[in-house]
């Protein structure tokens, strides 16, 4: 304040001295006005008597537009803009009391003027001179005064703030001499256990070793711990000292408890993160703003095949990339330097770094590499081995392609709609049936668009309404089917089936050919039924026409053999017995032919045979013994286990056995033996084997001559095979195993039927006569 007062006094004295000098100059100018009028050419000068102007300078007449005789107050009031009232008041005092005046005024154009006036005899001399220089100097002085006031005010606030902080007990400040001696110290740091004074901290600071040199700005930072009086744990203090130009050291100490706790928490966090990163399967590497490696985990060294000890020396990203190139752990690139520069350029703007690539390495490894911003301008790189994932994706895509290819090979049209009603899958058969393609019907197309397209191609339109309701239904749904007809008269079968998740599958099958086949089968069945009726009628007619004369012959033979109608000679009785025997054989033949003609291929027996196979073979042998004896052939039958029963129709089985033996008799050479063997093959099959020695081609049979006998024998084989296969059995005909001493090759006919063994307690088989 004292300095400011002195400055103001100095400025005022200078201004007064300057104004006095100007006044003397003005007085000299007015005195020599007449003699040296050119000196007043650049000033406005009035000589007045009271308020009336007596004389004026040329500049006054030009600038103020005044003339002798005008009132000076009016002229000045019109000429001035600022200081008008003050000027008129000072002019009034000059006129009435002769008090000199000196003012700074401004004209209408904003130009500053210095107005001065004083009495001269009985007149007044008023002058206006240019005051631009005075105003400039005054403004500079005011600015310096204002700056000084602000500096004094800031210093006062600074001293008050520092005093408040020191008194609050949260900071200690001091200043030391260049030799380390304490010049000034104040303040305390208060804690719950006690307070640390300035003397304690300064003594500790002076006693500590000087191991923290100042940085480029002359600032020294350190961390001290001091035990307050009565405290248990030491108090951490953050000490900052600044080296002055004159060698003095200014220092400050603050409570660093929060910072120390944060550092310990951060250390534990870093340790936890390090342990966590050590168990990660993905490699992690963090490079700081200087592109130096500051953190990595074991997976990083393992995946990229880098030496952990070398990584511990904090190599740069450039060196790491060069090492990866040597280990062939980077993708093949045409310009390695450009590729490396692209990675290094990520540090130019690390906050916006967004690096995401998949590296395909030479050993087949696929590695996903990410680079993301890290605090303080660092970058974090993550290396993840995705080889298994890539292989799974490839297999999944191959599986999808295989499924799509499989669906496209189906003859049935197939389309699947999701729960949202949009088409998810459609195969090639659907396009073929409706004449569409992938552009008109494609995935993501809504069901209503597909239904609209299909409705226009089919005759039945109400079916598609049910399809739409089925797709959009929210409750339980059951599978259903409908028939459709295309405009080309093609018949379709549409089937709706619900899928998990609310999806719907539509299967469309072209059943035009199936329906045509069904119609043809129905027509054929009707024709077969008509033919069956006709065949039955023909068989009845033939049986009637054959049995009627046969009954007559048989009846007359019985009459001849009846002694009541007369005695016959021995030869006549023999002839009558021959007639009866031949009639019986003919009657059996008619029955067999009728049964054979009534058999229907492919029809299973209504009831299985309960006859013993030995009896069937013995019966056929007795019927064919006379015929075989006439042909010079011996029939030999070896009985077998009587507990096996063939699972076939009894009449058909008798016909098969008779045909086999009769055909063998026709094919066999004279003097040979036809052997029939029946045996079981396990407990579920029955085999009939017949061995014969066929006569050479061209050799006649005693029963018939020429090719007729051989043809009848082969026909019997064909007919027997049909009967066996119709009953579910198997038939075989071929060379038999040759016996020792045989010069010729025998033929073997085998028939195998499913069989079952007779259970204990079943009724024994009855003789044929009793069953009849």
C-alpha cells in the first residue's frame, strides 16, 4: 500500500510538472500571439471578455465554427462531447472569480483536448491543445497502477492461503539454505494418532542421504515415513523440494496415506492380475507408449515360441516382430516391412487402435490376434489359438453342405419355416415340383409369400389356408396331410409336421405315378377276380365231366367184382380188380390235378400241415411203385424223425412230394435207384433230399419214348420249384456228391421247409383214412 501511494504521488508530481510546463508554454504563446500567429495555427485559442468572444485563432474558427461576438459557453458546449458540464462550471468560475482552469475534454469526434484558461487583464485567454500524448501516458500509468494493485492483491491472497493451509494441519512447508541449513519452516500434518511438526520433518529431511537428484526442472520427489508421537504405525509423507536459482531449496510435505494405500492396493491388483494371466490359455502382451514390453503371460511365450528370459528384458515391439519372423510365427506376407510398419503405426493413435486379424501360420496353426487400447497410451495384444475352432467350423460347414446336398437329392419337395414364419430351408425337388428357383423362393422369404405363389399353381386353394394356420399356430400341433393337384394334372401329397422351437416342415411328394399304379393294380385285381371265378367254373366243369364217367366205370367194376351178380373166373376177377385199381389211381390223379390247378402262387396256407412227412412219402411211394417197376427203377425211402412237422399246407406238401418222385422216375435211367431221404436241419428246418441217376440224352424210358418223358421230368422240376417257393421254402437241383465206385454222376433234388418239432402232449398224427 505504501509503495502504491508513493507511486501515485510520483505520478501526480510528474503530471503537475508537465502541466506547469505546458501552462508556461501557453502563456508565452498567448503573449506572442500577434507577433507569432503561426505558433497558434495548430491550437484553438479564444480571447474573450466575459463570455463574449473578442478574438480567436484560425483553427478555432474552423473547428468550432465560431466568430467574434459569439458566446464562449455555447461554442464549447456544442464542440465538446465529454466533460461538458465540468467545463461550463469551470468557465463560470473563471468569468466570475477569475479562477484558472485546466481540464481534459473530448470533442464530438472523440479526440482528447487539454482545455486551459486564465485571466489576462480585463480579458480571458482560453486555449485548447492536442492532449493525445497526455492521455496515452495517463493510460499507461493507470495500467501500471492497476497491475501493481493486482499483484499486491494476489500476494495478499497467496500469503493468506498459505497461512490457512499451514494452520489447518495438512501441509508442512520450509526453505533451506544452499548449505542445507533451515531458513524457515511452518505447518503441521495432523493424524488420528498425533501430529507431525515442521521441525520433525525438516530434521528428517536434512538427515536423509541425498540419493534423489533433481530432475530437469530442479524438482526432487521422495517418500518418507515418520512415526508421530504416540502412534503405532508410521505415517507416509510425500516430500517435494524445488531447487531455486540462488541455490535455496523450497520444500513441502503432505500426507501420503491414501496414496500409499492405493499403491498397495494397486500392487495386490497387479499381482492378482499377473496370477490370473498366468492361467489364461490365450497369450497376452502389453506394450507401453514407448513400444516396450511391460507385461506378458506364459501362454504368450508358449504360443509364439519365444524365450521367456528374452521377453523379461522388455524388448520393443519391433524386436518382437523380428523374432516372430525368425520363428515363422507370423503369416506369410509379400512385404514384411510394410506389414510391420502397419502394426507399429497403431501407437500413433493408441486410443483408437482396433486391430483384429487371423494369422494362418506355416505349421497349420490359426491364431486370432487382437490389439486394444490400454491406459496411458499402451496397447494390449491378445493371441488366441483358434485352430480347433476353425476345424470345427470347417466340419460344421461341411456337414451343412452335406445335409443340403442330401436334401437336394431327395425326390420329395421339402421346405422348413421358422417360428417367425420365414423360410429357412428349401430343396431342389421343391423347385422342380412348383417350377420355381432360388430367386423366387429363397430363405428369409415369409410364409405368406410362398403360400401366395403355391396357391396360384394348384387347384385346391383351401389347403393353403390350413397350411398358413398350421405355421402361425401357437398351441400344440399334430401332423396332417392333404392332397393337391397342380394345373398340369399332377397329383401331390402335402404333409405338415411340427418341428422343435415352433418350426414347421412341409413335405410335398408327387404321387401321380403311384396313383396310376394303384388304379392299374385295382383294375388288375378286378380282372384276376374275374379270371378266378372263370377258372373255378372251368375246374368244376372239368371235374364233373371226368368224375362222371369214372364213377360209372368204378361202379360197374364193383358190380362185376360182386359175387351177388355172378361168379367170375380167376382171370375175370383179376381183370375186375385191375379196373378198380386203375379207376382209383385215375381218381387220385384227378384229385391231385384239381388241387394243383386250384393252388394260387404267393398265397400262404390257411393252416399248417399236421401230417407226418414219412406217411406222405410212403403214400407217394405206394402210388408210384407200379410205375417205377414198369420203368425198371427202384424207389427207396429211409424213414426219419417223426416229431418234425413242415410249416406248409398239407395238400401242397403231398403234391410237392408226389411231383418230386414222379419226375425222378421219368428222368431216371432204367435199372437205377431213386433214394428219398427226409431229415431235420436244426430244430427249425426240414429237408427232403432225393437222389437220382438221370438217363443219358436220347436214351428211351420204358414208360414213354422220345423227348416227351424228358420234357415232363423238367416240367415237374419247374412246377415243384414254384410250389416250394410259394410255401416259403427253398428249392435246389444239381449234381450230387459222387460216391466211391460210381462211374456216373447222380443228380440231387433238395427242398427245405421251415418246421417245428411236435411238443409233448400233442395228439399223434392220425392215419389218412381216418382224417378223410
